[in-house]
């Protein structure tokens, strides 16, 4: 349904600000644009404007950016979107994720592989594992995430359609991961430093082909029609993406 | 299945080059790396290396970049991926696309909305319409594209979960498109020039909120571990992306 | 001389922080790295380290970034350096500057045209004019700036080797400026918005050739050898630079 | 003088093309825009238009880009301009350059330090040394370059106001160079790869402060006022710039 219901999450937009809130009866939202009682919103169609506030149904990007509880650096949407397609995911794919972080990419993978797909995620740190579990329980729409508190090195799952690594030393597990992937499928890796690119490229030199290293930059513009120009500051770096395809043999 | 079959499309990687070919019996591939008879590939697992050639199962990106027949400038993968998620598409979404071009974004939308979704695409030019039809017949995996040779202004479809415009003067159809969209959903637009950003922003000032203008830049790196550095040249511009959410009333 | 003297300006570097200070007897510098009495620095060679503080002789860039009193947005070093050479300035050049701002570019022009050159600067606003005068008195090394509180439209100076405009509506004065420039010399313009690019290009369509529009982006990297990577955030936009060469006739 | 004389170099602009030519009597220029006899240009003011050709007095940038004979990769203008100011050069400075390449940066340093300055350049390869000598003889305006065919390690020149290194393994000579520089002055280094950044940063960890690593990107725009947009392709990488200030002791 497209009307606001009790206990829905709602995205409140007020000028440059974004608030991700739960519609709770008897409670209200207090911002610089005034007070809104949540009960007044229930039953109203999403996309409503009240005073200077706009109320939208949160998209997956809103959830990742404003809803997810973060305990780690996350894979940001601009990289996550690119990863999903580069790994050639679709409804029904089975993808392996090593290093779940806060579950941002997990949620995006869940969306991408759909009701018939499966996301198998490994996270070694118990605290992060628990946080991811909470995040996916709250925010994924299909029950397609298989979350493991443990080490990929102990895994015996096989026949993955794609794999992704977000750990500090990916080169230590590349050979293992490769053994779990189908031939010709994509491995993706994210690393923040160029030193890590060097080590990763070395580890990919055997058993993989068509290696690619890239970074994505997103530049936002001001939206006043009379003064169109890039914003003053931007995120300059989140991570380098490395992709390679499994060769047989 | 993950083995090469007769009449499959295959991506051949040879150093910096990529070839998108059909595996036809009795035919062969002639490149600077030597001759390969396609019949020798049939039954072999994807990801095989023969001499300096690597043979991969084409991903959607390979199809868009090397397989699709182009009669127009296309929406490139890096933008298309971002658009899919920004429009909050998922398995089951119903998205409206105005200006089908060569069908690149159509194919990517088809992948994103999955077997239960639907992509409704309008293309006015007959020649392009026919090319898109051929491309989606060859390359989409689900029968979820509803392609129209006609003008969106004559459409009476409604309740779209998202909409995207890729025409020269998007501002002329924004009001119409808006009437077909559900409340709170996203409209996306791509334009190549800043002059078009100005006009589009004016048209979005009524009936939409949370307007965003951005561009994505993708920088590739050389993959020799001893000499990691950005490639010498890059694509500097494909288009500006504009996003806005429908406000009610 | 290369030793610190009383009343010198000195740049103090402390981790990520920069302080531009005057060496005043009886005074001291108080920072998170401890207290330094200026009198202890006098007579010491520049480049000295005391505790975690480093004391350098300010470069022109230090002066512009940390010393200059700003009352306006300034032309930043990265653009200013490019402008100087693009305008083909050298020791002895005579350059016209319209819109002095806070005098940042004026100081850089002064450096570039050297003891035998001349910088003729027009600033209409009295408050800015006074601030520029103070800045050039404190910071230029040669007496080569001819600062005017007034309108370029009233000027009768001629034979400029180059000209630069930094005002809101450059198109209104381009014809006038052109009349003051030698044939074949460069006009440079800085504007923050794409709307201004459009108007400026229109005004340059007569009487100028070889028009160029560009922007410069500077990306800084972290300097820890074990973790080389771009900094997280960067300045995404300062201004668009427009250059054109005067055609005769 | 500002009129075209016999044996002058002239920059011919024809649409997107640039020609750097010598005005030789009895000869003519043949391009897609028709034939021009050089003798018809003599005595005419620079900035003249003949048919679709525009004739300009070459700037230093024109010389570097179109006039200089290149035998190596050069330091490009956008980096060279930044380097000049970052090294705090001015009329009268004495700068040391190690690795002359084709003399592009040498010419730009010569311009920057003016008639009273001096550029001391070391180039080990004889072939490059000879080419640089030819380039500076043809293109520098002041006799301020002291070009050496030899190794900086054998040099005993001292008291440089700045130094710049453009060789494959800068870390091998940093200590030597440091001993030739005044306290507090800047050392600049250019390297193409991130691996070289790592080694260079290690070598700078002793004896230098305020280390900076950066890269500059220049994006050009189309100049049609009705369709302002970035050009399709750009140079994505020329080199990383590293700067550090000499600490005493």
C-alpha cells in the first residue's frame, strides 16, 4: 500500500536535512520546521507535504544512508549498485559475501537477487554479526540472507554465481573463495588503499582473467535553476573496486 | 548450465580486446591471438582459456557494451546501475521509460524488476522502436518489457512505481509523467547539457520534492601490480542525472 | 636571509594544522602542541622543528591561504596558478584585473609579472578596495600593483598583455575590456555557475577566437606510506575558467 | 612587437586543430581550410583571421604543447604551473631540476624565475640532454638555464631555493638533493604510479616536513552556448605530485 501506516518508517525531508523515523502513535517529530504528530500522518498517501516537511516512503538508499545502524565503515550505495550489476546478479542468483560490515551491501544484495536468490554472508566479529542480523531483520524484504558468524575458510558451500570480499587482507582468502565459485563468474573486492590494490592484483594473477580496477566518483550539483553548479565539496574517496572473472583449471 | 552450448553468445577476452560472438558450428574466430573453431568450445565449462584467449559467459554489462545493436547514444552501465537503485526498483516493480533509445536501459530495467515486474517503454521513432524490439528479444531473460511505438502523451497507464525520461526536452512531458506515477515515487531524467538541467529543474519546481542533480565518473586503473596507476584517458562525460520524488496534491 | 627575524611572518605546521603568525618579541604561540616563545625563534634558520611544531618561511600559497584577510570568496591557488600561465604572463607583463575581490589573484599576478611588470586592478566596492590595498601592502614583494577604486568602464588604459575578469556579469564588460587588450592576447574569466558560462560564451562569440572552458580538480592523498589513498573529502568546485584570445578587426 | 615578422613562430587555429609554424618567406601553409602564403602575414598584427584560420602569437603553453620537440613523456602544463608556485618560485629564484626529460618543465621554470633567476637542470641521457639544449635555445626568453649532462650525485652546487625531481626512482637521490637545498624550501617530485608514491614517502620521512601528495585533473567543456557540457573524454592521469619542505638538522 502507498499510504502511511502505524509503525511504518518514513523519510522526512526538510531543506538539506533527512530524517528516518518510525510512525509511532502518541509521538511527534520535532524539527526546525515545527512539530508534526505522527498520528496525523496515518492513512495519508506517501508524498505528502506538511508545512515545509515532505514525507516519503523510504527507498533502499534512504534505509542504507539514514536507517541502518552502522558499526563499521559501509560500502556506499554508489559502489554497491555498481557491484551488484558487475557481479551480474539477478533474481535467483546465489552470491557469497565475505566481511559483512554493517550489512549495507548485504541489504543491497538481498534486494538484487530477489525472492528466489540467496545471499550467503560471512562475518567473523560477533558484534558486527549481531548488528548485521538486526539490520537485515528490520530492512530486507525477502528472507534470502544466510548470515554466518564465522570464517569463510571453514565454509564448504559451493557453486556461487558471484562473490564479494570486503576484508582488510583479501589476498589471504582469494584462493579459497575461488574454489567456491562457478567457472566464468565474477569476484569483486573493495579496498581503501593502493597498497592493498597491489597485493590483491598479485593474488589474482593465477586463476582469474579480465581483471579490472576502478573507482567511482559522484558529484552533486546545486538545484537552483538560475545558478546551476557543482556543490562545493564532495566525497573524494570511499574505496577502490577490483573485479576479476574465474578461469577454470 | 555453465557449459558452452551451440548458439550461445560468448565473450572472448584477448588482452585489452573484447569480442561478443555466437558459437556457431562450422565457424571459427579469427583474431590476432590465432584461430579458434567454435565447435571445439561446445561442452566446455565457461571460463576456459585457449592460448591467449579467455572465453566467458557474457554478463549483462558485456551484452550492453558489446552485444547490443546501437542506433543511438545509450545510457551507459555506470549511470544505468545507479538509476535502477535510485528509482528503488526491485523484483515486481512497474517502471515507465520514455525514450527507449537502443534499449540498453530497457534491458537493465528488465533485469532489475525481474520476472514479476514490468518495464513499459515508449519510443516515438519507428526505426529505434524496431531496434529496441530486436535487442530485447535477443537479450532479456524475462518477458517483462511492454514496448510501445508511440507518444507517452497518449498513454493512460497508471500507478507506476517509478519513471525515467531520456528525451531531448524532458520538461515538456514531466507533468504528464507525474500524473502516471504513484505518490512518493521517483522520477529520473538524463540530459547531456547544463542548459537542459536548467529547464528541467524549472519543470520540477512544482509537484516534486527532494530534487537531486548528479554526475558519475568512473576511473579505471592499470592492473600491473608493480605499476598501479589510473589509465591515461577516461570518459569524462556521458550525462547528468536528475532525480525527484513525486509530491501529492 | 633565511633566518627568522623579528616581525617576520612564519608558518607553523602542527600535524594537519597550519598557523600563519608574526614573530613578535615578548609574545608566544599557544597550541595543542605546547607553548613557544617567539623570541626563542629569532636568529634560527627557517625549517626548524621545536617539539611537534615545524616553522617554515611562508610561501606565496601560505600567504594566500592563511595570511590574507578575506572579505570575499577568493580565486584559489590551483586556479590562480593556471590563469597566470594561460594568460602567458612573465616578468614585465602588463595585466588588467577586473574585480579584485580580496586581492588573492592580485598578489599572485604581482608575483608572476615581477619587478618590471604591472598589475592594474579595478574594484568597485570601497570596502573591498581598502582590504585589497592592505593585503598588497603587507604581502607583495614588488611595487607593481596599480589598484583602482572604480569602474573599468571609465578606464582609458590600453595595450594590456592580458586581462582577467572576476565579476558576476562578465558579459557586460567584455567588449570594453577587449578594446584595452593587444591583439592575440588572452582574456580569462572565472564564474561559479553554468548559467554564467552560457552568457559569457555568447559575449565572446564576436571578437575572440580559440575559446576554452575548463575546470580544475585537485585531489589530495594521505601521506602514510603503508596506506596510500585519496583523502575522504575534497573541494569539488571553486569555479569554471573561460579563456579566449583577442581577434583583430 | 605585436606584428608578425619573418621567422616568427605562429600558432594557427583551425576549428579543433592547432598548428605551430614558422613564418618562412616563399613558403605556405596548406590545411583543410585552404592555402595561406606566409609572406601575406608579415607585418600584420597578431590575432588576425584569414578565412577560417586564426593566427596567434604563441604563448608558452602553445610552445610546450605544439612547438617543443618531445623525446620523452613531458611534465604537462597543468602540473608544471602548479609546481612553479608550490615551489614558491619568483623572479630571481634558483631552482634545481633533476631529470630534464624533453625540457618542458625547464622552459616553464625559466619563464617563472625570470631574467634574474636560474634553473640548474641535470639530465643523464645524452640524447635527451641534446634535445633539451635545442629546445631551450629555441624557446626560452632569458639566458637563465644551466643545463648539465650528468648525475646530480656528482653536483656540488648549493643553496637552492627549490628543487624538483622527475626520475624513475626519486628516493635514491632525495638525501643528496636535500643537502643542496636551503632550509624550509620545497622539494617537488612527480611520479606516475602509486608504488612510487609509497617509496618516495618513505624516503621523505626523515629531513622533511609538511608532506603533500596530490593530483590535478583538468576537465574541458564544449563551448557552444546552447549546449554547455563537459567534453566526452579527458586525460585521466599524467602523474602524482609530491611536495615536502626541508627541515633543518
